[in-house]
C-alpha cells in the first residue's frame, strides 16, 4: 500500500491529476469540501457541473461519480462523487465503497496517475469516521489501483489518526 498517503490539509491545494469532491446529487455546490473546491476552482466548475445530464435535478445518485474539468485548480479533473447520508441512504457501507470505487475507476479511465480524496460522507453526511476510514482504505488498497498515487486529504488531527490506524491495520 505504498501508493496511499495521508496528508493533513486543504484538498484544493493538492497537486494531483484529479481531486475528488464529496458532492451532493444535484452537483451544484454546497458547504464543506464541496464549497471549498467550487470556491478555489471558480465559476468554470459550476458551469461544467450544470452541463451534466440531470434527471429530476439529480446529476449523480449516491454511490456514483461524475468527472468534469477543474477550472482554476491545479488538477486536470474534478471527480464528483456522492457518499451516503448516514442513516438515510442504505446500504450505507456499500454506497460508500461504490463512491470510492467509481471515483477510482473514472480516474483510471481518464488516464490519471494521481488523485486526492477527502473523507467522503464524514462531515454533513454523518458517517462514523472509523468505519468510513476502513471502507476507504480497503477499496483504495485493491491491487487494480496500485498504479495510482492516492492521497487522502484530512482536516483534523483526529481524522488523520483514524485514517492512519485504518491504513496500518
Ligand atoms: N479539504 C479537505 N477536507 C475538507 C475540506 C477541505 N478544504 N473542507 C472540509 N473537509 P463534507 P459530506 C472535510 O461535509 O459529509 C456538502 O455541503 C470535512 O472536515 O464536506 O460527504 C455537499 O454539497 C469532513 O471531514 O462532505 C453535500 O451536500 C470531510 O471533508 C454534503 O456536504 C467531508 O465533509 C456532503 O457531505
């Protein structure tokens, strides 16, 4: 698992091919990491999101992922994925694993060599951190993703500790 790193800091500063956004299904921005990514990328990102096909306002159901350009970010792409709202979207563990897996698959199919993940669903969506870290690390550690340099950008000391524990176990 030498291809997986943990970094404490703001994901919008990541120098990677693709930054993963913990978005909502509408893909029109929001708070948390989604807000930070849209602010840093500028209006081009929102314009790209608006162009994604929508069904009843849904551009990306929970567990799926979509890819756009990255506006002013250093990355080439933003991969927008939607994690489960804990206690609402079920089965939560499967949906969270799918969000990671579909993001990784989009990165691979677009020729990315590196990508950065935030802690999907661990903020407003309320996923228990330890369980989320286990799922994130287990999907990212699959042999098919070994050629990718994967960074987890985490904000707090606590989150870094939880992720490190998952990576080491
Ligand atoms: N860099 C890295 N991590 C961050 C940053 C940042 N700049 N900003 C926040 N985090 P959340 P969710 C952490 O709530 O739970 C949005 O409104 C944050 O501390 O952003 O998947 C969307 O539009 C937390 O650990 O995402 C959706 O409506 C983690 O990122 C909803 O929130 C994820 O927290 C998605 O909720």
